[in-house]
């Protein structure tokens, strides 16, 4: 099928749009990409390669180590899972060497443990790593994914003209809907449009995708995490308006528990991702993770902020003196006063804790009633960090002391 015919196909009217009832709160789970990339040499790297062994091992750990109980329920295979060619019926084929029992076996294994199965595809002719893509095969691939029991599909956007995406991503979503199997639909659509200099059609993106990537892939480093924070901070008020139950911005995976982040930096990522109402999708080795990192990923108070039922994404009200402030409205609402989650991130990396002083007006916190309308809880307590709330010149203020490249995260519960 050539591109002209593809465009004619996409131009057909359709009443179908995303209607899967999923993602009412941001999805949580585990994905293979950041930690394991495209490792396919199972002879020399048997514990690292993208294979049945890796995925079933991580699924077991999700169940036995408390991640499922904490809300992490998706287990996703990213790129490099397939053979390099489709079969004689033009269907995708899992690697016969690395997934000898096929993807239906993987789905059953994951789902028998109360988890859900995620799988990667690409809207282009090939995936980002050169495996078969779905351009011209979207209906076949949607049907195949449904038959395999996929619960979550990540559709990348490599190797295709970005001008096809405004029609193509919705069409792929229609094919997923037509299968009758609810599948969380993760799109890379707006990111690739931005790269191509095309303004995203946000109304259509919100209507057709459960989550979408906005920015570059995350790497296992503080520099990468901070660059994503800065992007979302600079654009957060606008991006927050697009997010809500069933459709969320995705700043990419949690790299907590790997090699590049300190404990303080890991807390900062967990806090900001939760305030942004971002998907909490870990990419790490759950069988080889420090206890403090595991406890951070399982922190029920921070997860509760991420999964808050109000479904209102947070944003960065301001950044000053190398401290960025982040705020999200959360439940409960008492006497028309909404509770808040607030985080202060110290971007100073010279090894020195930093003081910051913020008025409630700067933080965009309502001061029409006395501050005793809130009860404060430190969600990530640290012996070296502190905060004070005081009033001077008729203004309420937060004074905070935050570790270098660390975070102070508070919940202000309405009373």
C-alpha cells in the first residue's frame, strides 16, 4: 500500500474515537526500555536480554515484592521483541529464540499474577531499532495485539513522515477499539510533531490517546531528569490543561533504582512526576534494587498524590534562587478549600543545601482564609531538610531548606 492510498484510507469518515474507559488515574507499572534497551544477545547477557526470562522474572517480582499491591500493575515490553520480518500472513512474529512460547504465553503469565501486559509498536515503517513497524499494517497489528491479550500498547513514531500522524494515530486507535479489547493507548504523537515543527492538535490528541510523550527519552542521569523537569516547568501551566482522567502527559519513565540518580535526586523525580500527574512507569531491575529506592517507589503517600481522584495535573508556579516550586490540587476538598501537594526542588548541585523563601501568592495558594485551614504533612521526610510557615507584613510565607538536587514535598490538607 503506498502513501497516497494510505492517506485516502485515513480520510474516510469515522465515528470511532478512543473509548476504552482506561487511565482514569495515571497508569503505573514497569517498562523494559530505559534499563534494558535493545539487548538481544541472550548468550553473553542472559539476564539482560529482552526475552521471556526477563519479562517473567520482573513480573514475578512485581507480584512478590509489593509493587502490584502499591498500584504498579502494567508490565511492558518495549522495542526489539519481534523477528525482523513479518510472516506470510503479514503478521508480526515474536523472536522465536527469545520468546519461544510467544506473546500469548507472556500475556497469560503476567495476567495470572493479577498484572496487565504492555507491548511496544511503532506507527512508522520500522520501529526506532529497525524492527517491523505498523504503517500500512495497523488493522492487522491491532487485531494481533488483541489476540495476544495485550492490555497496554505503546506506539512510537520513528521512520514515518510526521504529516501522517494527525490522521494515523487516531486511525490506529480506532482499530484497537474495533477489536473489543480495552488497551491503554500510549502515543508519541505530540513529541514527533514538535520535532517536525508542526503544532500538535491537542483536542485530537486528548480525544484519541490515554497518555502521550511530550519530550525526549529520559536517560539514567540527573541532567536528563532535570532537563525534563525544566521543559515541563516552562510549559506546565499549558500542559496541565490537557491532562485529566483518561488522558495524561507523559514525561517518560522513572529511572529510580538504577545507576545515575542519588537518593535525593530519586526523591525529586518521584515527587515532581507525582505532582505532574505523570504515569509512574519504572524501568529498572526489580531484583537488584537498594532498599531505600524500593521504599521510595512504594511510598504510599506520594503514590496517593499521583493517583489522586480529582485528576488535576500540577504545574510549576515559579522558580527562583535555583529552587523550583511545584503545586497540585488534590483531595479532600473541605468547605470549598482544595488540599494541595507542594514540592520544592533545589537545582543547586554544588553540594550545599539551599534556603528558599516563597510567599503564598507566589505559590498561588489561596490566602483569603487563615493558614490554619491546612494541616501540613512532610511526605518525604529528611533529617537535613526543614520548612517553616510564618506571617509577616500581612503575608504568609514558606521558608524551606532543601538538599542539593533534592526535594521537600509537603501535603497541605484542608481542614
